[in-house]
C-alpha cells in the first residue's frame, strides 16, 4: 500500500502542477461559455436581410407578411411578375419572388401551386417561415368562413404543460413536461461527459506508460516497486486528477447558475423567433425560461446525480484505464495500440448508442441490462439516473461494476508485469494469453 500511495502521489502531483492542467481546470467553464457565445455570434454574423417580392393574386395575404430586421417584404401587381423573375438573377437587392396564384373558396390549389423563385440557396428556416405564414393565414381564413373570428381563435388556443405523476412503491412524484425535457438534456450531457472523460483520462494513462517505457525510466522504477503497485498507483493518481477537475468544475458551474439569469435578463431580447410566430401570444423573457430550467434542475435529486456520476466515472475509469495501461505496457509506441484499442472502445461506444434508446424508455429491458453489464453501465446508468432508478438496481449495478474492476485490474496486472519490460516485439492477443498464464 505504501508503494501504491507513493506512485499515486507522484502521478497526481506531476499532473496537477502542469500548466495545462491549471489552465484547463480554470478556463474550461469559461471556454464553454465562450464557445456558446461564439456560436451565437457566428449565427448572427451569418444572417442577411432577406428581401422578397410578393405577387399575391388572391389579395388575401396583405397583412400576413410583416417586415423585420431580417425579413423585408414588398407587394407587386401581377403585371410585374415576369419582369421580377427576369431581373432576379442579376439583382443585388432582391433574393426571392413569391407568387401566390388566384384561387377559389376551397384554397385547394394553394397547397401545391405557390412558387418561390430565388437567386440564392434558401435556408431551411427561411422556407419554413414562409410556409408557416401562408398555412397559418389559410387556416384562419377557413375558420373565419365557418363563423370564427381571429380573436376568438387566439382565445381558443390553450397551451398545455402536462403534470407528469409517477407512481412508485416509494410513493407518487409529480413533475412537469418541462422537467422531462430538462431530464432528457441532462441525461445526454451526463452520458457523453462520462464517455468523453473515461476515454480522455484512460488514454492519458496509456500514454504515460508508453512514455516511461520509451524513456527506460520504468526499468529503474521497477527495480524498487512491484509492477502491479506501479500500475495501480498510476491509475489512482490520474483518477484523483480527474476527480479534482470535476469538483472544481461543478463548483464553478453551480456558482455560474446563480448569476446567469440576471445577466441574461439584461443582455437578451425579451422575445424570440418562436414568439413572433405565435401571433399575439407574448412569450416569457429568456431569463424567465432559464430560471425555469434552473429551478427544474434544483428540484431534481442533483446530489444523488452528482454522487452517481462520480461513482460511475471512478469505477468505469478504473475498468477501462486498467485495460489501457495493459495496452501501453505491451507496445512501444501509440501506432501499435490500434489493434487493441477497438476491444476497449467497442463496448463503450455500444453503450453510448444504446443509451439513446434508453432515454426514450429508461425503465425498459435494454436500459436495465445495459446498466448491469459493467462495460456499458457507466454510460447507460448516466442516461437513466436523472429519471430516477430503483435503489436496488443502483446498488446491484455498482457491485457488478466493482467486481469487474477487480477482475480487470488482475487481468491488466498480469499483462503489465510482462509487457512493461518487453521491447521491439509487437504482441498479439495470443501473446497476451501466454502472459496471463505465466
């Protein structure tokens, strides 16, 4: 234990003192916020004013198309239609010509005969916006002919926010549809975060072993420390580095969640695009929506979620990093790791793609069995935990994962013990089996 602790302490101190660790730990939350801001900036920078000439033979859409900062509409008589199309290709002002043909009282021909001629590639949002305006106007015209006014139609619209009540042996629990959406997003984030960090830190162990092996430093260390103790110390040291980073990130994120709503309220516009399409329905401010999301997050059992995330990352990382350490000890450079990497990657990738179906049915058989299989349980359980998992399933899954970690560490130690001093020979799976039998 003393040898393991010395190696763990050395590995932890060496990595924590690196400038890259300090910068990544402190700047990662800022980088995420900056990346989101950059995406918003690029989206706005790519926006152009969309000028459309409208030739409306029906005279029914004069109030439908209202100009804004990004969309400008101008109506022209039918006599100008051909001239507009002829000059469209060389026009620097006009981007499209929308022709609405004459129709009868049924509007049947307008379902397929409205034409949009453009001199540039049209974005999906632009086309969808025009389609929405046209179909919404026709819908209201049909209802007006049946005796309903536009005001009555708007008053008849009742937005519904379902209250989802889940009956369990422990009792009933109620959530809203918004909470379910937040849970889905949170499940995806936790799942991909677990997958990404297990791979990132597992590969870091493998590279560390390969580096020491190539520098021949390991030959000196191995003379005073048993190979198993050295391997386990390196794994635990890197694990503590990861947990330190996670703890700092969680604290920074929780602090940021306290100040984000007030900042967004002063910087974001009070209405969004979907609010403009709601025709009279005034949307809530952006900060109010963010506050709703944050309140939903805090209404979850986030302490259990964070604890489960750390537990599954810790044991999942031990499981895979032991395998990566064995790979690093078996080869002389990273190029030779390819024949073994897919063995470790395949189950984890399967867990990620399988977890997508789990989110649609968290309590289904796929979710249960993938949560029990140790190679997929770190990502599968993260996809389920925000929805609530029975305690007995959680305990059983952790116990199976812990037992598998012990077996994997023993397996990796047998390979590490022989491979760490092997040079100039590219091993195979057959060679691995021989080493295990030694």
